[in-house]
């Protein structure tokens, strides 16, 4: 009989997708992205109107849009809703009011209610 894993990393192919940094101004956001480009060559990307990206690794949140005291950590999973429900069943609280859905109604991003070390934590289907 095959054993099923109780490790969410294995169950949901979880990995750290990106870190989020909260910027105090639009100018600071652009400077942070430029600094990552200058330091390690990460390209500036504009994916959403609420943030700027330095490559796929660093999301710089524009003022008023950042979660977490210091920022956030985004963890990629292969099925956001299944992973969120698994975490809830194992005692973690999901903030279902702070999530994002695809046009078909499926979730592509959900936040945990608990912050760790000043960082909000979210699950995402985006890589």
C-alpha cells in the first residue's frame, strides 16, 4: 500500500516563488528594482498595477498595496485551493477575504492570516 505524504512541500510541489518588499513611494519602488538590476542583473518587469518586479524573484509593492509589516513571502503551489484547504485542516488560518481569483473562479493567490517575522505569507499558482 502506497503511503501518502503529509509534507505540504511534497504534496503541492511548494517552493519560494518570490519575496515582496513594501516601498514607501513610487520612486522608492523603481529605485529598489534598479538596485536589484545593478547588483545581480534582475530585469524590471511590470506584471500588475500594484507592484514592480525585479526578475521573478522580488516584487516591490507600491504604496498602499503591501501586505505584512516588512513585506511578504510568496510560495508557489500546484493547486492553491487544495493547498489552502490542506493548511486549514492542519490548523492554519487562511484569509479568504484577501485572495485573488482567475476569470474561471479558481484561486491563484491566498494569504494566511498569520504573519511571520513581519512578513505576510501567501500561496500562489504563479511562478
